[in-house]
């Protein structure tokens, strides 16, 4: 019986030694082994991964917290490119959006490290975190550690800004000594200025909006501006090359302007007189304007005036009123005025007898002259001139 117990103990010892040797190859301390009682090991738990830029003192079995409550455990830490990739096992009742943020935090100033998961604060929650999800590096970060806080405080206290506060205070005392009233007045003016600025807040905001719109328009026209900035130097270079020609052209233009000014000064009075003489011509043309425009209507309906067309055609009949004047004076005036036969028919008519209703002719302005002397009339009123026997009844 004793031999059997001894043999069983040896077997158990051998098996334990084999297990220890086989585990020694992956032994990295106690944290490399799963610890009992940790979060994320129950039924329904799921695994996610997170990319972190710096994990600090994070080790496997580190707690994962949401709102200061332990909800999971870090199970694995790996290096991926230039950042860390950690594997987290979370409880099955943990419900977080897919765009959750992961940060390395610390429970207190001298407390332990943990991984903090929080919903996004600068965006809208999207999706749902599930088994196999990856929290990208863009949603990762870290709170300041105790070492970083102490190092900043040491830099501030030892040779930092705190040591120069006394010098700054002494400089202010020297600057404002004996100028207390001026300082009070300055503070009052600053307060008044601040009040005016506060009253103009709406105008300042509108001005900023206008500037923003202007900048947007410039941004939309960027290709045009780029083209202009590339073209303007070439144009300036061409102008620089043509500088001598431009200078000569401007010099000649100045000489031409001088000659033009002298010519204008010499002809100024004559031009003014011509304009004065041209004035009566324009007045006469303006006075004849209505008659001239009315005479133009005859061209389209020659030989009848256009104004009488509506009086001629009425319905399906044509109305016409014609006057044929074959008196000698009328034929003389219409056909021979200005010719060598002017007034011959008029004199003949006067010898035969004056036509009733016939207005006096220019040939009879002053009565007939002596026989054989045509148009030798005495001036006078044709309505009261004496009657001669040779004029007819």
C-alpha cells in the first residue's frame, strides 16, 4: 500500500514538473496569468481591441473602467507599427457606441493605471461596440500621469516662471509708483472701452461674418488669383522691357497736347463765332420742323396728301373733290415763275379782265406799268390801287 502511494506521488510530481517547465517558456510574471475574480470573464463577455499612442505602465490584468466602474480587463498588449494594440475583455452587459474613446487614466495621484472608455464628447454616438470591434488610434488618448504633472511643476518652480514673479512685481511697483491717479484713470478708460466694445459685439460679429464670406469668395476664385499672380509678373516684365518706348510715347503725347492746346486757343474765338452763326440756322430749321415733317407724308401717297386718304376711301366707294384752275395767272405762277416768260400770262389776264377770287400776283404788286416795260410796277397796296381802263370790266 505504501509503495503504491509512493508511486502515485512520484507521478504527480513528474506531471507538475512537466507543467512548470512547459509554462516557463511563456512566463512573464504573475500578470501573464489570468487572475480569478476579474471583470470580463463571465458569461456573455466579449473581446475588443484598442490602439493607443502610449500605454505607460499598463500591464495585462489592468482594469477597464466606464464612469469609474470596472467593466473589463486588459488581456493582451502588443506593438503595432509605432503604437500599442491592447486587447480588452468586457462584461456582456456593457453597451457602448462604436465610436467610443479609449484613454489611459489613473485612479488618483498615487493610484493604479487603468483604461477608461467613454462615449464621444465632440460628436454623435454611432453604432454599437461588439465582439471584434477595433477602437482606432484617432479615438485614443491619455490623461496626464503623476510623473508628467510633477515634472511640469518642477520646471515651473525651478528656474521657471514662478521665480520671476518677484521681479515682475518689483518692475510694476517701480513703473506705477507715484502714478496711482493715472493708473485709476487708465483702468476707468479701459472699462469704458470694454463697455463700448461689448455694445459693438453684434457689429463685430457681422464684420467677422462679412470677412469670412469675403475670404470664402477669394477661396472660390483661387484659380483665377493664381493665374493672375502668374500673369502679372510677365506683364510687368514686358512693361519694363518697353520702358523706353513708353517714355518716348508719353513725351510725344505731351508735345501733341501742347500743340493741340495752342491750336484750340488760336481758333477759340472763331469757333465761338461760327457756333453763334450756326444758331439761327438751327432756329430756322426748328421752326420749319413741323411743316417739314408734314411734307414727308406726301412722298408715300404722291400726288395726294396722306391726310386726305381717309377722306377719299370710305367703304367700297371713292370720294374725290377736284379743282382744276386754268386761269392764266395760276398757270403763270405754277409753270413760268423764275423764267423769262414770268408774268406774261398774268399781264394778258389783266388785259382781258381780273379773275374774281384770284389773289394778287407778285406781278401785280403795284399795278401795271407802262406798255412795253414789264414788271415796272410801282409799290403799293393792290387792294386800294387805282383801277385802269385797260384792265377789263
